[in-house]
């Protein structure tokens, strides 16, 4: 199916859920696929929802929590075993690049052995990607709670987590990734067509109160916990009477 689409491969949050993958999204621009985040279960979900590994041109990772990155080596292996010949570009938060390069070699996923070029790129807050779409990365405060440990144990972590603003053929889409709180995302809500926002760290009542103040086409709430938690959010959305908020589901595909 050609056209431009955004598909949720996994709607689960940090706690894996039966039958659902963790964070992973496919941005399809005509024939070209971009994977955004690659948490547990994403490689298999990618196949389950009918995507071809040979159409993936690049992967962006928002931050290095396992529910956003743990499936990445397997995803690269899948692309390799599917017969990829074209280069694959991986974009990682700058702090993660040396560790990831060591990690994949420890997994015998040797870049030197692959029959395609694996480009491991680093990016930071403010980075702008321009290709068949535009992507801008905004650093957020999701990881700032680790600061005391990083300081105490003199760890190299730089607490890099990013939200992505994506523009495709005149449509705009914001993917919050994990945030510290609603304030992290509020300043970036500027009339986008679609906002994919994670529920885990959101004060949902504060969010719902804010929704009428800004003209957003459609909110999709993702990074969802247990069925009971999802039901609770569904009730809050229904009670609000707001029509532009919906809950994510694995496989939800939105035409852009
Ligand atoms: Zn997460
Ligand atoms: Zn996280």
C-alpha cells in the first residue's frame, strides 16, 4: 500500500504486556520505511503488521530505556537475514553510540561482516534530519531523575531523551516518547495534525484540561499499561467529551 502512514507496532510501556509490543512505530513515506524506537517485541510486530524489512531505510531511537531499544540488535539481524543490500542508517542518542557499537560486536552482529553498510549515527537535542520527511529532535527531561546516581557513581550517562517533530508532505506529527511530565511536551504543542503522546508520565487530568487550549488534530495516547489502566484512561477520555483523543492499539495505522 503506497501513501504516507504512521503505524503503532507496540503500545505497551515499560512493563511488557501479553500480546502487545513495547514502543515501536513505523513511518511510511511511499515505499520508504523508518522505524522509530525498537522496544521488546517490535521486530516480530513489524512482520506481524505486514512490513518488509527490506524497505527500512533508517531507525531513530528516542532514548536507551529497554522498552525503547532492547529489540534493536534483533531488528538489525532481521534486516540482514531478509537479504538487505542497501545501507541502513541508525540514529542513536549521542551518549549511546560507543556502548552500542561494543554491544552489537559482543552479540556477533559484526558490522564488518554484514553485506550492507550499517551507519551508526549520533544525534543530540536540536538535531534536524532531512530526507523524504523532516525530523527534529527535542531533548526532554525524562531521564533527569537519574542525576543523583550519575553524580554519586560518576557514570558517563548524559540523560538524553528526545521527542520528535516530524513533517511529511505538509502534515505534522509529534511523537513525545517518554517525558518527565506534561510541561516537557506542552511547549511543542503548536497545532500539529497528530500528536502521539506517552501516558506513563503524564498527569492525565492536567493534560485533558489543556487539550481545548491548543488546536491539535488528533491525539493518540500510547505507552499504555494493563487493561485495567487502559480502561481507566478510556473512561477519562469519554467523560471529558473531547473528540480528538484516542487510545493507541498495536497495529493502529494512521494515514498522514
Ligand atoms: Zn518508555
Ligand atoms: Zn523511558
